C-alpha cells in the first residue's frame, strides 16, 4: 500500500485509482485554481 505516500501533481496531470475500500485516499484543500473530480462505478 502507499500509506503515507504523497503524490505531487502539476497543472494538467491526471490521477486515476480504484475507488473502493482497498485503496483509501485523502485529498488536500485547493489553495489556487480549480480541482475537477469525476466519479464512475462499473459493476
């Protein structure tokens, strides 16, 4: 697991990961600009 791992991103980066309990994550507040989020579920 990537516990305690921080992924630094820059403008234009895209980060994709599974959205289930096996992949917990945390976001930080946007201090400049806009954050876009897209949530999708496939069964």
